[in-house]
C-alpha cells in the first residue's frame, strides 16, 4: 500500500511539474530577454568595492557576536586555567578576524584611491 501511495505521489508531482510545459504552444511570438547588472558595477574597482561592502556588512555583526562569545568564555572559565587558555585563543582569533575584515576594507580603499588618482 505504501509503495502504491509513493508511486501516486511521484506521478502527481511529475504531472504538476511537466504538464504546463506540454500545454504551451509555440507561436510566432518573439521574446527578448535583457539581463540587468544587479551590482551596477561598471569597472573591476567598483565590483571589488561592492563585494567588500557586503562582506563588511555581514562580517561586522558576526565579529561582534564572536567578541561577546569570547567574553562569555572568560566569565564562564571561573579561574580554570584550561578554560582560560581556550577563552584567550578564541578572543585572539576573533581579534585577528576583525583585523583582517577591516584591513581588507582599508586596503581596498587605499588601492582604489591610488588607481583613481593615476587614471
């Protein structure tokens, strides 16, 4: 009974997916498709800036949550040396990640400013 139900279920899904394609008739209608640039970047420099804006916008809240988590690890260690080492490592890697995040944005700004002054 279960096998029959599964086969009927697959048949219904198949019909729902491909039946509309069988009902479409080809006519002499001309279809033109235009692709729009969602980033609106005309140069490589603008593309890199747009990507870094998104990375910084997503990375900043994650970095803040990681710093809060590191603080929670320090508080929950309660003097336990093993847990304190783990908390220090978490905090160190969080700060390194924040430095990379902000450093990438700073480096991009400096390089784009240099390129625009040269051109």
